[in-house]
């Protein structure tokens, strides 16, 4: 890839700093940024940074990234969004002093699943494949050869157009740094989940 493909991408809540160098996108987050709706905590922030484009119908969306995870809830990865109350985000989130692969699916209220990745890694890839009303979410660290399933989630098929792209947030601070090495979007790679 000759350069990070920013053409056609737009920010929802632009970060304080975002630039492309060495063909990678570097993002520095703003103060107390997040995406969440109601569940458990009661709050409804819609202030996270989301670099996106629209896509109609089914797709596979992928990115590879790293972050300087230091503070509770530092996070980076992918997002699929209809509006502020219907969306999914996935990627690495820092909680309990460790990196977790995290998925939040929101349909009015957010739910959160996360599992700790104990193996050391530098880069991680996240992949989301939409087929109709389902999102198939996978991940792979730079130490793995195969994609692993993180979640199969319901996501409304209508409207068929969604905003898809990269997200980064830091609910407890400002200045979290994330680096995205690529952005890939196209037709679904497969319907297979096994």
C-alpha cells in the first residue's frame, strides 16, 4: 500500500491530532472521549473519534493497529454505525491493567464483551464482516497465523447503508496514541464462520 487511504473518509468528532506519516495514520485522542449508551453506568457519551465512510450492503472491514495503552479504557479499533444509538465497536481496550479484545454492540443500550489477550504482541488486526443482519467479528495478533472469532452479533439489516471505519477513544484522559497501518473495505470475504 503506497499511502494510507484517507480519500473519502470523514471524521465524526475529529481528534486533537491526526496525521499520516510512514504511510500510517497516527491519532491522538481528546479528553474523556467515548462511545456508550446507558447500560450500567447510565451515561451516554458519543464523543469518541471515528474516521469513516458510508457503505451500502454487506462488506468486510479490516485494519491493523497498535496503541500506547496506559490508562483504563484506552481503546482503538473498528466501528460500524447507523446512528448514536445503533452501532458496534471492536478492538483493543485497556482494562484491569491489560489489553483485552473488546466488542460493544449498541441497540439503544450498550453491551460489552471483553477477553484478555495474555500473549505479548505489537500489532493486532481486527476484521468485521457484515452479512445481512449479522456482524462476524474476528481478530489476529502479529503472533498468529489464523483469524480467531471474537463474536457473532445481531445488527439491523435496515438501513442497508452504514458508516464504517476506524475509532479511538480515551474515556479517562486525553492523549492516548493509536497508530493504524492500513484500512481495507470491500465485499464480504466469506459467510463461513468455522
